[in-house]
C-alpha cells in the first residue's frame, strides 16, 4: 500500500499557483566532463580520501547525454517547475567568452522545458567553480566576484527570456565554510582565517550578479538560495543558549543578515581580526541589492552546548535520522521560516530544496521508500504550518529529482525521488516520486 502525501483541504499549498518542482545541480548529474573545462570538484575528486567511495563526476547520471529523456521524466511527475544549475566551466571559456556548445546545451534544455510548460529555475553557481579561477585563489580572491558577474552578464543575455527565475548562488555557507574553512568540500582549504573571507567574496559576487540580472532580465524572479540548519540548545542553561545563538550567527544569520540589513552579525567583533572578511567601502550596498525571491533549503537542525575552548560544541544528532545521519525534525522547518519572517522583511520565499537520503532497496523493479514519503509528508506539513503563521511561501522543490553524486559522500547516499541504477543509467520512479506526483496532480 502506497502512502499518500496529503495537506489540509484549505491549504494554500493546494492552489494551482503554488509552484511544485524538483531540483538538481550540474556537477551532481551531468557527467560530460570532456566537453567542459575542469572545475574544483574534478580536482577534489582526484585527490585521495576526499570522496568516500573514491568516485567522481565524470559520468554521474549521464544527464549530459540523457537530458531529453530526463525532461520527459520530469514532465511525467506533473511538476510545475524544474530547478537546475548551469555549469560555469561548460559555458565560459578560460578567456572569459561564451562557449557556444555549452550555451547551446542549456538552451536546448530550456526550450524543451518551455515546450512542456515547465518553469525553469536556474541557479548560476552550484559549487562547480572553474579550476583556473581556483588556481588564482578562487573565492579567496576578490576578483572571482567580478568574474562571476561577467559570467552572469553573458549567460543571462544568451538565455534571453527562457528563464523563469535566476538564483545567483546555491548555499554560500557550503561553499565558504565547507570548502574554505573545514575543507570537507572542494577546494578543500582548511583554516578559520579563510571561511569568512570566502563568504564575503561570495556575497559580493551575488550582489554584483543581481545588478546585471536586474538589468538584463528584469522580468525573471532574481534572488539567491541559502541553506539553514536551525540551532537548538541542549538545555535551557544560559551558557547553552548563548553558545547556540553564537552558532546560529556563525552558520545561518551570517549569510542572510548582510542581504537584508547590510551588516554581518555582531559576533564579528568577537572573531580574531585575522579571521575577518576584507570589506571594501560600498560592498554592503552591493550586497543588499533587493531580491525578487529568497530560496530556502532545509534538511535538518543542529543541537549545541557550551564549550570551554570554543564558542560552541555540536552534539551528535539524536534519532530519528536519515541515511546520511541527519536528524528528522520537521518542527524546526516551521520555526525557521517563522523566525526568518520575524527578523527580516522577506520577499516571496521558495523552498528550493528539501528531502532525505534513505537506504533505498530496489525489489522486483520498484523502490518502496515509505520512509521518504513520511519525510516529505512531515516537511510539507511544516511548510503549511509556517504559511498559516504568516510566512509568504510560493513554492517547494524536492531534492532531488533523481539519485546523484552526493559530494563528499559520492554515490553512496541517495536523495532522489527517482532511483538511478548507475550501471545501466536506468531511472525508476520511487514510491515517494509517485506520492509527490499524486499530490501535485490531484490539486
Ligand atoms: C545541499 N551541511 O547540500 C546541496 O544544495 C545539494 O547539492 C546536496 O546534494 C543536498 O543539500 C544534500 O546534501 C548541503 O553540511 C550539504 O550543512 C551539506 C550541508 C547542507 C547542505
């Protein structure tokens, strides 16, 4: 018996203007490595012991060749929208010009989506920085922000009116902190002095790109996608509460407060001077460029306690957990949306990613992932509850359309609502995909 996903009959999420979609990212699905420039994730994958299963993005889901049937698959799910990302190293040459083959590849995809009336939500940067830019310092080099603006300028002109929404960056927290502070993502740089510098250049890149997108593409929804892992104290002790608030500022508010308030959280003053970002005059004005939408990605929460040496200590997540070890705690999703709505004057919000890794088993040709169906049910309810409390949420994207390259976890963790057999590249819609489709098409 396949469980259904349901929402209260009066829910605004059952209206036909609420946008339902599925999401992917270029490096995670495309493959087709030989027809683009190398990126930082190619290099990272080639470095021993960085990716758990020693895999890479050479083939991935072979979406580079299978994109036509994948669009049929997306259409068969009945969704209103598809969130994809553009591979910067596929569309821009080393000298900074458009690469016509790479541009044509995406134009074909955008045209095929338009034919099927599927809205294209395009993310310009989902972590695949051209390696030649990393060789000049990557996101630690201020000039990368201007290179990103130039890329955004050229590509938005080339795409014309084919795009419904542009997001500049996906999850600058992950790029900055995971990539340049703890080094568990590409380019694998480690040091507390680097994270906030990279973060500032990413946010500057975002603001500069917003300027050109507003000019070249005034009719698209232009914005950014941020991820949040809401922070909870282990106890009500003052010390735990303060440690948790510091963690929240460091991991979450750091990336949203500058966008709306034009300043970093006050904990900046508590960070050693060598860890500070390099902020030039006028940067904060660029970063506060008005947004047409805010994309929010949510997967889990984190629990903190006070620590003697550090500002905070994160405890191991309690059960229930998904296959990647992340606690399932949908209440934090509602509380996050409500609290952001209180703190900031938000534009329309789209949930640009939400989903779960589960230990899927293919049995007699089908994957009966009732655990994932339950995750989606609980989290869609959580979004509904936030809307009831006044948050303006306009859409929701499942992460992910299909199983794919899960970064440092390689192909071992499956987030898809469609199963991928990596030997045959066969796609099979899981029970969660069927339940999601039923929710959308029965509205
Ligand atoms: C997001 N964290 O990554 C990305 O946007 C996707 O590409 C990815 O596949 C998906 O979520 C699932 O992981 C994240 O450690 C990776 O806080 C790590 C974190 C958050 C998001």
